[in-house]
C-alpha cells in the first residue's frame, strides 16, 4: 500500500511496478491538471554503483477516460533510452554532474512523450533528458537546480518531468501488515502494548516519478473548461500502467523484447490491489483493464479487512460487525465515483461502468485551506476527488473500510465511534516534505545523506 510490491509478479519487476498515482488541479496553475505516477519502490538512496532508473524495455502509460465508459480516450506514453558514454568505467558518474548533458554522467536517460487519441499519435517531446539520481554533494552538487532543469516545456501549456523524487507517500506498513496492529490503537487491542505514534515505513526512500501538467481544455471530451462541478464533463478518470513486450530475449550482451506490448502493472485508486484483491488474483488484476473491473466488484462490496476489523479489535466495532449488506459506499468510492446528491454540491461519478479509476472533478478549484483527510473532512478538492501528494489516503481508506462512509448511502447506519478515529498514526510525523510547484514531490534524499534504519527492537546479540 499504496502499491509498493503489491503483487507477486510486479514485486519481482520493480521498474514496471506502479507505486502511486496522484491527480489534482494544479494549485499554482488552476487551469491545468497535474498527473504523477511513480515507479520503482523502496529505493535506498545509497544503492550504487548501479543506481535506479526507468526501464528501457518498459512502456509507461497514463490513461484518461473522459466520457465515463471506463475505456481510455487519451494516452500519454513514455519510452526511455539509456546510453553509457564510458563503457570502461564502473562508475555511475566519472566526476561531478553539474548539468544534464555533463560528460561525467555515465548512465544518461532520454525519453519520448507521445500523445495518443484514438488512431492519432502525436510526439510531444523527444530526446528529453532525465536527471541523475541524487548521489551526493560531490557527485551531484546543487541537486535542486539540476533536477529543475529537467522540467521540460512541451508547448501548449504542458510541462513534463521524469526522474527520481522523494517518496511522498506515508504509511505505517509494519503495523498494517502485522494484522492491522495499528500503533495508535494498541490500547484497544488485546495485547500488552500501549498506544504509540505511527512509524512511516517509507521515510527516506526515493521513487522514480513521471509527472505531466496538462491544460484542462485538453482533457475534456469537448475541449471546454468546466466550471459547474455537477456537469458530467467536469470529471475524468485516470489510471497508470506499465507494459512489456510479450517476447523477451537475452544474449551475451543485452536483453531485448519482441512483439506487441502487454500490460503488466496498473494503478489508480490506492489500496485496491493491496487490500481488496486476494493474493491469488493480484497478478490477474494487474493484467486486466479497468472496463472489466465489474468482475472484481464483489471484493469491494464485501471487503475482507472490513470483516477482520471486528475480529482483530473485539468490541470496538460492534456496528460494523452487525452490518451484513453490500458496501455501496465503497463501490461508489472505488468503482463508479460518488454520484450527485450524496455530498452537497459535489460529484465525481463517471457513470455506471465499474472501473478502478482515479476520478477528478476538474471544476472544483484547489482548496485555500487543504485538509489531508480530503472529502471526509469537508475538503472537496482532496481524496477521493483525485489525490494530492500530501493527502493521507491511509487514514481516509481505513476509516471508510471501518464504516465511516456507510451513512452516505444508508442514513440509518450509525458508525462506530472508532471508525472516525482509526488511523495508522503517520499523519502527524512531519517527516515528508513537498514542493509548492511542479513536480510537487520533493527532491530525493541523496545517497551520501541517507541513514539506514536502526536495529532497535532486535534481541540482544543479534
């Protein structure tokens, strides 16, 4: 969660593993939408001499549905090519990298951005340079300026960036996957442990991000800029994917692909594959297309974790334990969007087609006082209306699974008191930073400055 190592096969293929998708109206350019999709999870900043990079044999895609049928209408494709200027050196860089085209950079990556609309393909940018990884003060001096020089103007109001970033997602993975032993809730759990703050398992890790900023008028089906949040054309659905060629071969010098590309990883709503899809079907879900997600709807209607919470926390969720119906609230949040009439003045539905998409109502402007808990805290510009980089999706989704959102569709249901309090406890840690401008995710931690995790908690002598 969000989508780090979420399926057996994608966990073996990190360069094609989507980790997070963010979609939001740009706060500093509110006539545009920013879409960010991350890959290559859990990057140790000091992981050289072969530092992290996009896959030359992977096609990265951002898919957009703008007419509510769950089928992609617009695609932005990204393909990368890596060169090695000095094949006699073992080094990632043979001296300081002070510019993107520095001869000292020994693994430069260039990429092409292609827009696909139906049968029409338009190259928006080619031979675009990615920044190197943040190696350290000697190898990559003045890294912010170096990375910012890799923000490329595509024309027509579009900008793009592809490179290493600080992982902006925060979550206590250790507690969630230890049978939901949420640290702030330990005093409610039948174990001898006091409540404690959460631990951000992703603190100090980097990812590789593809970020693109697009004018709203280029995303709507009719080319308009909607101003009415209740209008159908104000909503788009987005998902990211990574494709590989069906045939892959390797000889003494290289690995290469043959044949058509096929999807090996996808991501839209956080948590979907991680927590809602059973482990035996996770790879199947990654290979399927969103328009076929009705097949997975029963997993959303009767989520395993919602059934487990009353068992893991006895007597804490009695109302949730007694609830036996399908979770229409989760079906709306995850698969169709929230229809008009449930939240006053708001909707982000894409119709009746059940599809896992990140839905954004583009007519809702950025919040002047954003709340990290998004829509459930009254901030309609936040998750699950799209997703901003700082939104606390772990808390929002835990509370939804715990029954907090059931009254949206069943006013007779009274949520358990704990449903409005449940959290993984990472929201208050203040150990992730962000930028106020594109690409919004902060500069990566350098290898020189990275600090490995402590050995606290290990038995003596180990």
